[in-house]
């Protein structure tokens, strides 16, 4: 596949470009301020900024190019509008708050625990350059827990410090006991297998798909 990589100069993009090439894809790397055209690409991958991602995705979908989005910050209204646009053009849009397989498993386990221990709090920790808070992973985890009947105590606790990458802990409490589930990405290499899997699957899913769990067959 010919892949348009938006955000190729960022922390994730720098690691991702060679991984996509190793997987057999031809990569067009686009950094901040570069001119780019989605035409002629099979899919686009976006790891940019919350204030740029919707416009980037709209431009790709309008050109009939499928998109894989790892940038967080898209609202529910954004996703609804982008889903309609993807379906209008008959292409796929894949959005995941986290591409680390361990993080996906952490979210799935948290949802199952919430059926039996509904009271919980979420603490998420990221590097100091992350713009949005709470993180997309934390928001997705909260949605899954609530769907299982759990009660996520507000606010979700967000920590931003240098030296961190991406970390989350969900703490469940009940009479006389607590149970914690934690995932730590200590290197952005943890995201690479999930992105490659999403790129491989994106052509088979017209319209919006949210969550790497659907690519991995967990739901």
C-alpha cells in the first residue's frame, strides 16, 4: 500500500515510518508545514495535533483515501461528521485512542471488572507535551466502564510530566478491597504493531470504526 504519513516528524511518526516500510508499504512522509496531497495514496495515517486532525481527515476522505487516526481530541460530533463523510465516499475511517495492544487489553479487562466492582477512578499520565486532557485512552476506558454499568468517579486524574510516555491506572474499590489495573508504555515502539495492524485492516471497513479491539477481534 502507498501510505501518507501525516505527522512524520513527531515522536510517533518518527518511529512509525520505518515500521510501515518494513511491513512492505510505500510511505510518503509529511512533516509540520509540508505541502501534501492525498491523491494517489491507498490510506493516510494521522499522528498530528488535535487542532489539525479533523481538517486532515476531511481532506483525505474527500479524496477517497481511507484514514487511520491516532491523534486524540476528536469529539463525538467530529466522529459523527467524519463517519458520514467516509460513508459518502465509500472509504474507511479507523480511529483508536491507543494503539498499544496492552492498553487495549487493559480497557477490556477494566470493562469486565466493572460488571462486578462498579466503583472506580482513572489516573492517566503522559508526557508534558500532550495537549488534551483527559487522554483519549482514559475517555474510552470510562465509556467502556459506564457501558458495563460501572461508575467512573470524576474527575479523571491527568498528570503531565517530562519523562513519561503513556500510562494509565484504573482503581476499583469495594467493601474491604481494591483492585488496580495498570498499563505502561515506556517506549513509543509499543504503538507500532497496532498501527500496522490497523493499516492492514482499514480497507475492509467502510465508514467509522473506533478502537483497536475491533481489529484484534476482541469484540
